[in-house]
């Protein structure tokens, strides 16, 4: 017999409870625990690096010597044999090398005495070493060293003397005048000693700012004692002769004949002549009141191309106010 199949009750099927839904996640109370820390991820190991230490540049701890290397980072002075700074360890490739002051070259210095060993002398305190030590300890006269010391001291003293003399020369005019006069005197003595004979100097042109009619300025340089240059005399307009040369000359002497050749006392004669040269120098002479020629030595007329002779004062003549010059001859050195 077949057993009867039981049929399910539809009411019971619909009344069976459905599975409960998953509970909703509750928000965590962060008021007490604070923010949730981030999850730390796994990281690869890293090489630890040393922290850079700030280095402050300060003064060197030792006295710097010529040739020392000054570190550019900390300022420490290092011997020239070092490659890295003894304070901060920085490379000394770009370090500044201490230079020797210029004045140290004038200070006498002497290095260590070196005594050559005899042939066959070895190291180890032999008999030869004892002789070398005895020679080193023995004091002896060194002429070459003495002369070198004297030369260095004289050089230092001479340099200081020249420096002081230059300062006094520039700041004290009387001393400058004395030195210039002495130099000119020595120069003249040397010139005469060398046998440089003075030769006549002739101008290519002779002009004047004022002249009397019939008495041109060329009469004063024509080497003719029967003619003369005559000009009116006035303090407001001093008569002036201008000599122009074809090339540079150096004048040393003037032969002057004052007054008119045939009537000496009739016209005035120069009692003061100012010589103005083209090189910017000047020279003043005071002629005597006599008809004979007067040799006058002059200076400062070196390498000139022209010269002015200004009549600054006169010996008065017997008639009128004028000045006369018979002849002016020039002597010197030509280039």
C-alpha cells in the first residue's frame, strides 16, 4: 500500500517567519576614543642619514702663516699639507690660500743652517754624524750671509727714506724748491762734465707785440750791433719779444746787449726780463745797466719750441719813455 502523502498547510507556509535582515552597523562613538588612526602600511627599509650640523664661520684657532689653507665654511686655518678641514671636515680643494704680505719681503730672514755630511756618512749616529753636529754647533764667520743682511737692511732704510722724502717734497714747497734747484745744478754740472759744448741757437721768426716805426723786432736777433729794436714802454702793455724755433731746443745761455747801439743813454734799457718758455716754465733775469754784452745763464728752458722775453722794468732813458735792445744771442743744445 502506498502511504498517503501529507499536504502542507498553505496557511502554515505563509505564517512561517522570514529570515531576519542583517543588523545595520552602528556608528561608533568617537567622543570618547577620538579620531580613528590611519592604518600603517608596510614600508621598505630606508638608509638612515646623518643630520646636517649647522657650521658657523668663526675666527681661526691658530695663527695663520703664508701658505695655510682657510676653510671657506668655518674659517679655520689649516696647514697646506691637509686635504680636509681640521674643524668641520670640509674638503680644502677650494680653500683660500694665505698669501705673504708685501712688507715681509723687506724683512731679513734666515733659514736653517745646513751642513753637508762627509762621503760615506750614514744614518744611525756614527762618527760622521758627530762631526756634522759639531760643525753645526760651531759658530763661524759667513761673509756672504753678512753682505746679504746688510743689503736687505740698506734696501729697507732706503725705501723708507725715499717714501718720507717724497711726502715732504709734495707737502712742503720750500723743500721742493731747494730740491729742484739742486737737481738743476747737478744737471748743469753733468752736462758740462760730459763736454757738451753750447752751440748758437737761431730762431726762424722773431715777433713783438709793439715796435717803433723803423725798428722791427728782427733787429734784436740779426747779429748786427749797429741796429736795435725800439718799443714804447708802458706798465699796462709790456713790450714782448717772441722767438720761435724750427725744432725743440734747450737753451742754457743768453748774450744780451742793452740800449741803442749808437745812443746808449738816449732810450731806456731793460732792468728786468721775464723769460716764458713753451714747456710752461719761466725764468727771470736782472740785466746790468752797461753797453757791453752780458752773458746770462738761464734754466728751465728744456726742449722748447718758442720763448717770450717780456720787459718787466727799465732803466729810464734821457728822452721819452721807451726801451731798446741791440742784440740777443741764444746758446744751448739742439736735439
